[in-house]
C-alpha cells in the first residue's frame, strides 16, 4: 500500500491510496478459498467446484466483498499511520478498480485540529467546603423527630385531634358487607384525614372501649368499582387512645434511624446537609473550569463540525429564523466544539476510560432517582443503546473534570451554610440575568445547552467507505 498526502496545509486533506493488483489478487484468492468448501453445486463434490465456475457464478459478488474489506482496512490503516483523526465521516472517491487491476482511491478527510492542553494545569477554580454548624445539625434532627412522633396511653381521655386511635371495624353498604369491609387494629392520627374524607372528625370524643358508627363515602379509586361514591357505614370498636408526647432525641432514637448512637446520627446528618450543598457548588466549580477552557486558543474549527452543531442548535426553527440567528449560533457552536475538543484531548492523553462497572453504577443511580418506576427506567436503557452511550459520555466528562480538578490550581474555600446559599442564589441570578439579556436580543433566543464531552467531543471516526454492494455470495 502506498499513501500520498495532498494539500497538507489546513485541516482538509486528501489521501491518495494505491494498492497494486498483486495484493488485490491475493485478497481475492483468499476469498475463493474461503467460500470453496461452503458452496454446493449440482455435479460437483463439496469443495471441488473449479475456480472458473465459481468466478462465473459469483465473481462480481466476491470482488465487491473483497473491495469493501480492502477499502475499510487500508483507509483505517492510512489514517492511523499518518496520525490523522477525522472530524466526521471521510469521503471516498474510487479512481481505479476492477478485477485484475490496481486499486486507487482518494480519501478526503477533515482532520481534528491539534489542541494544546498544557494550560489546563494553570486553570484556577474555586473549590468549596461547607462547614455545618452544630446548631444546623440539631435543628435538622429536631425536624426529623417532629415528623416521627411517639405516643403514650391515655386510659380515660376523650380522643382529640392529634391523638392516635386504634380500632377494629366492620363496614356495610346498603346493609351488606363487601370485599375489604373488615379491619383489625386500624390506626388513625386524628386530624390528618388520611383514611376516608371526614372519617377522623367522627372519632373525635370517643373513649377507650366505645363503639361508634361512622359514615363515609367510598372514594373514586376504591377497588370495587360498583361501590365507588357509595355511602358506607363503619361499626368501629375503639381499642385504645394514645396522646402524642415529645420524641426524645437520644441513642434509642438514633438507632431507630439506623445510626449507632446519637453522636453517629449527628455525623450522618452533618454529612447529609453538606452533600446537599456540595453537588450544587461542585457544578459551579465545573462551570468555572469550562468557562476558562472557552478562552483557550484552537487554531481552526472544522467547518463540518460547525455545521453539525448549528443543525442541533437550530432544530425546529424556520429557515428565516436560522438565517437571523446564524451569527449567534456560530458563536455558541464554536465554544461548544472547542471545549469538547480540549476535554476529549485531555481525556485521551490521560487515558481516561469508563468501565462497565462505572456505567452500570450510573444506570442504577438513574433508576434510584425514579422511585416506583425502576422497571420502566431499566427497560428504557436496555432498549436504547444511544441513551446508554449518552450516559457513558456523562460519566466520561465527569471523570475528565475531576482529573482536571486534581491537576489545576484550586482556590479552597471553607464557607458556612448561609454563605453557600448566598453564592448559589447569586449564581442563579446571574444565569437568569443572562437569559433575560438573550431574550432582549433582536435574534431569536438560542438555548445554549451545557457543553459536554459526550455531546461536543468529535470522535475519531472509523472509515466506512460507501460503495455499492452486490448480493453476498450465498452459502447453501
């Protein structure tokens, strides 16, 4: 194979690739040897069909399969040997080809620009740690305790709002029992109205051992469809009445919540509060890094990538609006592509990879975010490889950003919870101001998506020459 690179300047290159007919014939001979033992023709034993007969019947199909294979192998090898990373799909132009002939073709490719990533180590960003005051932790624990009230027996007291009433009941509609018309040891906290609308109020004033008939309308979601909106009578026997008491925040309370003791619970709650702010503050740090990278110089942006990005940005818009917003689109596309190129180059240089375990862990994280719909989310990822690929890109970008944080210069800041809230509010205000500013532009507002490695990084593309194929050799 002989490769000649034409127009070496700039990103657009033409690779003239030549394979002599001797090499092509070797490929063809190998293909005939491969199919010889698999084809059965009347009058010939398996594997004994003469080459001339095979060629007469399958010659065109054999040549096209060989041509397809040679084009893929040689174009990929030519790009790799010349260290060219394509920005998009290369175009292939066949010049000379045919049986017992040399193969010559031109591979036109737009190369990814060389990007400089040494400056990444000089990036500066704020890295926040939130110091949680002990009072904040105690306040959160008290809120938890308030939402998990405890009760004590009240033997002779009359039930009032807030009390816990335990009772058995039998119910009827039109004097007839129905499925689910009996209940044992049913508990209701009066005033919450969680059983049936208006049921609680009718139990106010009952005492331990009382029997009370309560009337209530069966709801729209009642399992027995023929009883929906029907009035039912509930014969209730009160078993106990308990009044609320303040929950003691002690080791036993902590153990009920899964902690070892109260001190351990405080540590867990402190971490929980910290994590609530950490995720948002980490996003601010990431945005700082991406904003810094936008200022890096890239000699030239591939035109084909620009056009692809503009298509994404202008999706769903009319031709007239696209034309008006063209300049704005170009600015956004240029930034996104540039950031993608730099992140991707940094990832490759540092051999950042996403393992299958990391990918599955991220899928599980997505599933946990949709309680009650776990199966639906799992099915979605199983049936949509593109969604999994997008998720892989997200993990890839996060790993790159974390590595940049390790190498870049962080300005470590320990802040209070109030300061964290102030910083986040200020960030939200700046974002809102920017959106309002965009809306005031004469051009149609363009929603700039977050720059992400999985969406903006141009990937070196394997060469897949487009040639017309004939029917493959049938193997009977």
